[in-house]
């Protein structure tokens, strides 16, 4: 597997070109551990796509987490729960990844209440951009998958101490899903200013 150093701007431009190469509606995911800040790349796609005439709906997977009583049934630091059941996968699939309307958010995890967001029509050529963690390998119907990968050392260094318990979760994800291989656009992201993109 070969990787080519690129700038963050060049990475953004490449993902935009991958999206615009496909006519019609697109569901795009930017996947990565929180320490890789996948939302930053997802946000960076919005303006270039709109300039090119593509309407964008931004969705954060964190707004589709299960109720706290379900997420933390086995404790707030349970690795298996984080890996397999924090995300309300069915809701994300139903409300975001199918059909011609999108619910931008469902659940506010901080307040543990429904967001009461309104549905947004997804027009022909519209693009849904989702960011979050552990989203690949679930069979979710994304049309383009981008993964931001951190080496174990970089992940440990950039993960806050109160979330260090999650490091084995992401090690398991790398081992079982192998996102560097399975993503359409795979990026080594140890240095956000100097990423390296997989060359197929």
C-alpha cells in the first residue's frame, strides 16, 4: 500500500472531485476517531460543492447516538458498547441514507433529548456528508467513504486523557475493518497539515 503526501487543500479538492464525478444524489462519509477531527474535512467539503452547484446536507453521526440509558447500560467506558452499540445504526440508515429527504439530527447526546429537527429535501444531485467514528464495516449504504487514519502513537497522543479508555476500541476497528484498505479514500492523518493519501 503506497501513500502520497498531499496538503489538506489538495485532499479536500480530491474528495470533491470524487463526489462531482458521480451524477445524482451522493451519500458521503468522513470516518475517523475523534482525535482525527473528521468533522473538519466534512465541513471543508461544503463550500466547494455548493460553488459547483451541489446542495449539501451536513450530518454528524454523534447526533444519531442511542439514549444514554442504552449507551451506558454497561458503564460509560465499556469498550464493546462503544464499538457496536452506541450508534443508532437503524435510525442513521433510515433517516439519512435512504430516500429523498434527510433528518439532519435525531438525538442530542449532551442533553439526552430529541433535537426535533425538521426533514430536509434531498434534490437530484444533492450530497449528504456524514462524519463520525467507527462507521465503516457496518454495511451502511455510503456512496463514497473517506477514512482518516491515525497511527497508534498519534492516536494515543491526541486523544484526551478522559477518553483514553477508547484506544483499544479503535485498535480493534483497525484490525477487524481495516479501513485503510476498505475506504474509497484512505488518508494517513498523523499530521493534519501534512496528510498522506493512499495511491491505488
